[in-house]
């Protein structure tokens, strides 16, 4: 599991890759929170394009970052989840907390 | 009548680093049925939830073993049993409610909801102080 973080102006993008589960979520969470707390961006993009597996730990990760972004009025945007990841996100009703954008 | 065509058992220490191993091992065993990508992903997700529950909840206080039995049954059915000898669940019905969690902050409370929705049948037995057994069944398409 890897996470690369890019900051540009008021936007932070975390590009995730590999398998996202309870074990791998912890270090991802710490890396993202460190950047978000320093930058306080308007938008946090979580790019799921290269995530090959995700269970409900991924939902917990998004919900936690949503709460963190809410503290300073920012929003979370989810990019490029695969069909199986979208299935877990739909079950959780994650679309109510974060915009989900899928590229064609 | 239910017939066992093939079976695989493993026991592993409830370490979070074993979550990916457990689902990969089970997926590899089930691959002999030539499942669809979606079926395999559903099973891996359900397994991951059950194994994570053992680690986060059952063995929160002391480290123990997770016992897994995977059976390939006739008519392309799969049954997976994931058992622990951990703390047990006082109120199974409550634990299975979506969004209910005792783990706090970063857990979504969706483990059982995912298992229920990604498999065809889910059974949970639990006794406080003795442990929890989760069994789920999945019917694969015949191809």
C-alpha cells in the first residue's frame, strides 16, 4: 500500500495504490492528516485509481477525513473508484459525504 | 443434498498483517471454480471484514488464533467459516446493525453489513468469553 501526496494551492491530492484494509489504513491516515492539518485545504482529493482492493476500512478512512475537512469547512472528493470499490461505497452511502468522480 | 467437493483449513495468528494473506489464500483456493472477478472480489471483501473483526474486536485484549475453513460444495457453492476464541459479542443483533461500532473513530461499523450484502447467507454465533463463529455461503455462477 502506497500513498503519494501532492499539494497545489488550496488543494491536496492523495494518490493511493495497492490494497486498502484495516492494516494498511493506519499509515495512509497519518500521512494524509499530517498534510491536511498543515495546509488546511479547501479540497482533499482521494484518488482510488490504483487501489486494487478495499473493504470497509476504506469507508472509515473517507469518513474520518470528511470529519477532519469539516473542521475548517473543506470538502472531500473521491476520484476513480473501481466498480468493486463503488459497490462498497454505495452500501455505505458515502455519496452523501463526498463527491465521487469517475473518469470515462 | 450438500456434498463437500473440496476443503481447506488454516489457522493464523490475529495479526493485522495477516488480513491480506487470509483473503489472498482463500481467493487462490476458490479460483479452481473459475469465479467471476466480481464474485472473487465479493468473497475477498467479506473475508477481510470477518478477519478484521477477529483482530479489532475478538482479540482486542489478548492475541489469539483465527480458524478458517473453506469448503467447495456441489453446485458451485462455497462456504467459509471464520472462527475465533476471543471475547464474544454480547448482542449479535446490535453488532450487525449498519454503522454500529464499539471500535470508535476510524471504524465505519459496516463489517457485518458488507458480509451480509456481499454473500448469499450469513450466520453468526457468539458466546461472551468463548468466541464468535461467522459462516457465509456464496453461490457462484455455473459457467
